[in-house]
């Protein structure tokens, strides 16, 4: 540890990574139960409306060429289809199929149940934790607004 490092910050780093690890492990297990690799499950649970491949790449923080492979896998499973954007037929949008919506809802339900158990705190503490994390993330998002990829549409949850 750096001589000037704040020990509380060091502890926060570890705790946040541990918490994220627990939630991520359960999410990955749920995806695996449905035969979905992490990236496909992540896209599936976050796709709420027709979304361009470019917007998906930004939301997943990956290269557009990687999105093609992710969408190909979901398309082979009958969970999404590609459709032309009515406003610009050159742009392909990814749209959930009825089976994709069903599977998305199953993954979300399992994720919610696990998160509810994970965040089993008294209501006041849960609200406090939410507010603290939201404040931190809002500051990070504000600081990141100068980044060229920021400000692009995010995959929105229904």
C-alpha cells in the first residue's frame, strides 16, 4: 500500500469488488443455465427497445465487431432479430423476439431475487447505500462527459 494511500479507500476498493463479484457470479450462473455466455446474457437483460448495433457497442463498452458476434449468437438461439431502422435503412437495430423477452424476464427475475437477498439490509440502510452509490456514479458520469464515447445512447431497461 502506498504510504499516502487512504486505508478506507483501499478497503472500499476491496469491498466493492467483492460485492460486484458476488452479483456477477450469480448473473453468470443464471446465464449459463440458459446456455448464454456472459456477453449475450448481459445484452439480453438490458435490451428493452430496438437498439442500433452502435449503441449496443457503446453500452457494452466493446468494439462493434464484437457486438456482431454477440448478436449472431442471440439470433441463432431465436432470442433477437435484426431489423432495419425505419428512419435510416442502413442502420440495423436489434429487437427481442417473444422468446427473447421470455428469457430476459427469467434472467431478470433470478437476478432480482439474488440481489434482494444480497442487499438484505434494513430499509433505511438500503436507501442510504443506494443514494451513496448513485451520488458516486453521477460524479463519475459527469467527469466522463468529455470522453467521446459518452453521451451515446445506452441500452435501456424496460
